[in-house]
C-alpha cells in the first residue's frame, strides 16, 4: 500500500476558490447551522463547507480537505473501478466533538441521495477528516448496494483505513468481535451497520483476504456485485474458487494462529504490505520470497556471484511452466442516515 501523508496547509497559502463564489449548501443529514463555503477541489467534484463557529482550527480542517479531496476521490474511484459523482461536505463538531470521534454521516448509498456528507472536525489532525470523508464517499460508490448492512460497513471502514492511512485506528471493532467470542458473520450478513461484532468480524476477514493477495480493488467491486444479501463466505468463494463452506473454518484457523490475537482492525497486516504485492497472485509472492531467501543465504555463506545466479536459476526452474505462462498472460491483460462512529466500549465486567 502506498502512503500519502496529508500535510496541513498554512493560512498564508489558501487553496484556490471555485468559480462560483458562494454556492448554496445542500440539506445536510443533521447539521442545521450556517454553512460557510471554503472552496472546491481542483476537479470541482468536491465542494467543502465549514461551521464558522469552529474558528481557525475548523477552517484549517476544511481547507486541508479542499487540498486533499481529489486524492481521496481518485483513490476511491480506483478501489471501486468506476468514477464517482460530485459531493458536498460540511466540517463541524459532529456529536459535539472536535477530535474526529463524532464520526461522519450521509444519507443514501449513492451519489444522488448520499452526496451531502458530514464529517467531524479534528483540530490539529486533518488526516482524520480526510479518512472520515472517504468512509462516507466509499458508500456512495456502492451504488445503493451494501447499504446499512455489516458487509458494507466493513468495506467502507477498510476504504477509510487504506485511503486515510489508518488515521481512525480508534474506530477499530475487530478486537471487540474477538472479545465477544468471535461470532460467525462470515456465513451470515448482519442487517445493520451499527453492530461492532459484525463490523469487526468483517474487518478481520477482509484483512485476512487481503493478506492472501486479494487487493481491495478486487474485493470492493466483488462485494458490490453480491449486494445486500451477499455474504463474506460468497465473496471468499468468488475470489478464491474454493467452496464458500471453507471460508469460516479457514478464517478461524488463521485467527487462532495469530500470535497476539486480534488487536486492531488489520490483525493480518494487510495494510502494511507493499501495494505491488497485493496485486500479485499468492504463488508469485511466494516465488519472490524464495528467490530473495536464496540470495540472502548465499550472501551469508560468502558465495560468489556466479553461485548466487545458479541458486536463483534453480529456484526459477522449480516453478511449473504453467505458472510462468499464466503470469505472462496476466501481465499482458493487465434512505437513511448512515452514521460512522467509534464502537461503544463495554464497561469493565459487563
């Protein structure tokens, strides 16, 4: 995964304003105060407003979002494989919070009914604002599918994790899922986006799938095509060619093998794997590892360059020709409110 750090802009260097000086704000899901226009992204796809009562820090969040919006949109379009539509965003103290924990909100899961997006201000940390924006933008790209169900919620949070560089780590729900006994939401989809256990199960499962070489760009369109009634087990079957009945037991075995258990929404470290490896078939990644290991072993043994070359050739020769042919072929083809909030923590002893 490539990292795109979000840098705060200074007040002395404000983003260019849109050609329309004072656009009319849309009707927001919950915000009813004054909507101060801040600017539009270079592409014109994202129009940003702010609650003026937040002062300079809120304005800074909004200006930084104007600067970062096109990166978020481009990344989101790449994940879903289709271009999105224009949206408007308001930065305010959602739920009274100014540290991002108020979450984000919008209405329908498309670019018609869900294009008015609310994001919580996060004073001094605009990366969280961008991540919250992506969480809601990704749901618009679901085209009315996965709306208000656990699979869609997990997908939107994974989009926010990848595009937002894990700026919302405190929103993690997978640890809660494990603490509550790891209920099976792989073979069934929970008809809500507000259950930390079903969302957490989805987060951990997608982490596992991505760690197996299935990129988010493959997962997102596949989940959208399955729709609201689709399950993570069906997603597994479609991506791997294996039986859907094997999804839960294979996932459970992988979870049990984790040395430290589930401590985040990415227990299998999928988000920290190089992006180029995520797009390769698992056997290709395995082959690269064998080649690298052979080289390291020869270096440690003090072997000459010609001996190292021979070792690499030996590894390559052991690879079936069918796999090489497959690699060559692949290279050639190359309405309701949906509020995102941190999970509610259970009291000690509950």
